[in-house]
């Protein structure tokens, strides 16, 4: 029974989550771009918003890139450049820990601002609050995994997660066996991470796809000419 649950959660659930993530994001980006915003509250507690948002985004970006390259880079690449599994584990603990704390501080400020300011709370939807709480829970789980990682500095635990992630990416549901004996805190972290991918298209997280990089592909610019009587946009 436990083997079946492990296979379903870590063998097939990733494909459900990633399929919904990709197709849902595509559909929403194509049809409902104007729906991925929260009620405007930028003028309220603006200083707290600025600090919280900057700390959160810096931390989460480092965490995302660390997970992406750390899990999906083939193991032989690290072996070829002389980075041992233990060294990689220590690097992940240090960099991930610092980025996690930065992100935690920023997210705490954003969550406090949204929950405890009555005016901001009134402009917040259930989704606005739920996604912050979901990210908060995932971040706490991630920080707690450090306590377990410190007990396995040989890096073998991390290798298991790399084999699992790369196995899923190469369409091998049987890769679930690699995390079958992982510590419960890691399994909870993986499950909640997959769940975030699952709900991603239905939350404000889709604003990631609206990053300013799209302006790099623009064919031209809006030209504004100034006259004595006023400012008129060019046709």
C-alpha cells in the first residue's frame, strides 16, 4: 500500500501538476492576462511593501535557480568539474539557507501587511492570501529540511532527489523509488512544491509570465511629442 501511494504521489502526480501548470498558464496567458492581479494596495504601507517585495523576490529567485540547476544538472557534470556530492550539499545548505532567510523575512512582511492592515485586507481576495500562505508553508518546510541535511553531509540524500527529478523529466515514473525512503520533511516539501505548480495557473503567481523581458521583442516604441499646448501621443 505504501509503495502504491509513493508511486502515485511521486511518480504520477508530478505529471498531473506539470501538465496543469503548462497548459493552464498557456490558456490564461492567452485569454485572461488582465485577471492576474490583486486589488490595488500599492499606496498603503508602501515602505513595507517595497522592502517585503524586494527581499521576497531576491530570495525566491535564488532559491528557484538553485533548485532548478541543482536538481536538473546531470550528476556527471558535477563529477566532471570536480564538485563532490558533499561539497554540493554544503553549498546548497549555505546558499539556500541564506536565500531562504531573506525570502522568509520578505514574505513575512508581505503576509503581515496583507493580513493585519484592515484596508489592505478588504481589497484582498481569498486567492491573494491563500497563495502567500501556501508559499510561506513551503518556505518553512524548505528551511526545516536544512536540519535534516546537516545530518547527511555526504551528499547522498541530495543525489536521490537529483535522480528523482531527472527521472521524472525523462518520463520515468519509476523514479519515485529514489525518494521512497526520504525523510518525511523532504517528502512533504516535494509534495507541496508540486501542488504549487498545480495551482499556479489559478493564482496571481502567473504574473511571472508578465516579466519585462517581453519588451525585448517589441518592434518599436511609443513616441510622445511635446507641443506648446500639451503632450500628445503620436499616431
